[in-house]
C-alpha cells in the first residue's frame, strides 16, 4: 500500500494534460499496477514524453512510482521491461527522430536521462542505460548539434542532473564527452553567445567537482537572466 500522501499526489505528476480515461488509467497504475495493462501504460508515458517537454522531465518520477508499486505488489517487473524495450526502440531510431523533429529528439534525451536518474537497481544506476545515455549526450556534443541552442541547453541540463552519477559509472566516456565540449567551445566557429556561455558554465561545473562556486553561479545566472 502506498502512503496516502503518494496516493493524493497524482496531480503532482502533471497528468492533467491527458484525457479523463487516461488520467484514471495512470492513477490506477500508480496505486494498483497489477489491475491495468502495464504495456499500454508504458506506451502512453513514452508517447507523451516525446511530445511534451514538461512531462518528459516529470515522467521518471511516475515510472519510479509504478515500478516500486509493482515490485511491492507482485514482485513483478512487467512495466520496467516494457519501458526499457520502448526506450531501446526509440534509441535505435534517434537519428531519424532528430532529423524529423528536434523537439522530439530533445524530449527523448530528457526522458531517458530522467529514467536513468530515477530508476535504480540496488541503489545503483541501471547498467543497460549507461551507454545509451552517453551516446545521446555525445550526439548533443557534435558540431552540428552545438549550433542549436535547444540541444546545448538540453545537454547542459542533463549534465547538471546526472553528470556526477554518470561519471561514477564510466569516467572514461565522461572524459571523451568533455573533450568534445571543450573543443567545441574553443574551436568551433559560429556558436551563439548563449551556447558559448552554457558550454563554459558546464566545463567549470565539472572542473569544480560538479559544483559551481557562488561567484560563478552569480556570473552565469545573472547573464542568463539578462
């Protein structure tokens, strides 16, 4: 049984954007997962995450709650298995997605990073997600992506959120990613001033042990606010 606080907080999960029947399905899945079709639930969550940037940032919490509830209720992992299958399928098509819709691509990266952040096995990140997450972030660090502020913004937000965790599970790939970012910052022509600022900020953020000094924070965030 989930605590009543959790039961009453379905609205916190930003599911108001769905039609009534879907809202009821998700609310039931959060409380009583074995009574609903969890494959359908995972599809609904992924589909919405790919088109709604706000939801893609929240979806990890919803998935975490359903995974926990299912494990408690029946020791099952139907939802998690379907979710990972779908993430894998979308991952294979990522380049087509990026070409078709930059927004959908950015939503996908946000979503997979969100899932990486929330879904743990024995308090450790899920191994199956480590390389796909790195591959997505590496793609955002390529020269053509650094020309898009939307992609740079997405990259920096994800690194703020999960960079430290990712580095702990594979520091070599984080080094490779930051070589790309440093080269992009130093060598790439035509970057917008906002993209430069974001790249410099994330380079300093990691150099400071995934923390920003208060002076640096003031500098970057007053610039961004202006």
